[in-house]
């Protein structure tokens, strides 16, 4: 009886052990299957070498080609303001007059001194007076004439350029004060735009280069400008230099103060390009990185990038054209994670 119980116990133990072993094998097989299923499938792309047109973009305000403040040298009563804001004027045109009582007095004084000088000059020619007397009278006449001309210029105010009146700060009869000019005149054909370009383009930008200018007030239109002046120094704080662009503006549609976008075609260059979707930015920094496929694993690699070219970005360093860069599943990618290229 005891032998029978022992046999039954032994068989039960073997049965349980078999079940445990079978369960263990099943679990391992299931874990292996799950592990195989969890390998992430990804798409990859290799950087490509291409020749691209290097275009840099800038924004700036349009400025008058020349801007002049019109004002007398000394405070005086304004006689007449002869122009209005928006009016076009020609160089040398009288735009305002000041009280001319002082001018009339100076003119009368000049006439008397001129008459005296003419008599002295005749006497000097026949030896009636000494040279020193003649020179003294001549100097007196020239000083008086100069004072008269200066007073005349400050009584009859003329526009120094051809342009358009953009400010009128006084009315006829006001007392002029040096705190602000009587008028402001601006030349608007041509116009100029000054941009700050990166120092890396200092040797590439040339005088006479054509640029494309667009304006918010004229959507869809492209105006052609030209590089007219390159400033000779680099700003050590911003690492930029100034470029002055001229815009013909023959039809006077563009005005000073308009907001402009400038596209400058620097040159063509052979560069390495990579799809922008593959490039990630480390949070809180400007550091760029990608995941490269190496021996079946996603490997984190820091790169240095340049400008955008369509949907691609220029790769300056960190990759070669033979690298396989992962483009999908990046949101949850981990460095060293096992991946498989999707077929």
C-alpha cells in the first residue's frame, strides 16, 4: 500500500515538473516573439550632394535717397510758407520766406557801400588813393556783400534737392525756432534700402549685384534693386556689415518707410543636403542632431546645419553622404535602440 502511494506521488511530481517546464518554454517563446515584434521599423535617407543657389533674405525699411531739413540759421518770423506736404519741388525752388525787413536794410547798406567802393576804385586807378585804402574799402564791400547774400539765403529758403515735401512744421506768421525745421524734403527716385549681411558673405557680395525686393503693400510684385554700396567694416558685435541697395522707383509708387523684404542671390555652391524632417533640436538649445543607423541601432549624432533649401537643410558638418539617417519614429527614439529598416 505504501509502495502504491509512493508511486502515485512520484508520478504527480513528474507531471507537475513537466507542466512547469512546458510553461517556462512557452513563456520564453512568447517573450522572444514579443521582443521581435517590438523592434521599431524605420525609414532612412542618405544626405545628398547638390549644387544650389545660395539666397539670403533680409528685412528693412525703405529710406529716401536724400533727406534734407530746410531751416534758416537764426530764429525769425516766417513770412510765407509756399508749399504743402506731398507737393513736388525742384532744386532751387523757393519754398518759404522769412520776414525781410532785415534783408531790405542790408540791401540798402550794400548799395551804399558798393557806390563808395566804385568811387574809390576809380580814384585808385588814377593814383588818387593808396593801395592800402583801396584794399580796406574792397574788403568792406566784400564782407557786406557776403552778409547780404547769407541773409538773403536765410530769408528766401530754397529746396536743396528735387523731391517731395514730407513735413511742414510751421504756418505763415509763426516764429521759427531751431527745435525743428520748417520743412523736410526727400528725394524718392531712387530710393535706398540698407541691410545687415553676415560677414561670411563679405567677399561674395559685389557692387552692381541685382536683388529682389518685395513690399507688403504690393503683394505678389517683385521690384528689382541693385547693390550700390558695400560698407568697408564689420560690426564686431553682430558680425555683420552694411549693404546699401538702390531702387530706381521711376513711377514713384514706393515710398520711404515701407517695409521691405530683400532676397539676395549670393552665388551657386556645392553643398550637402538632408531632409529637414530628419533633423531634431535639443530642447532649450540650438543644438541640432539626428539618428543614424549603425549596425541595426539608432545612434544619436550631433550635427551643424546651415540654411534651408526648399524642404532640405544644408549640412555643414557631422554627416557623410554614405550615412543612413532615420526619418521616422523620431518622437520616441532612444539612443542605441534596435531598429529595422522598413521594406
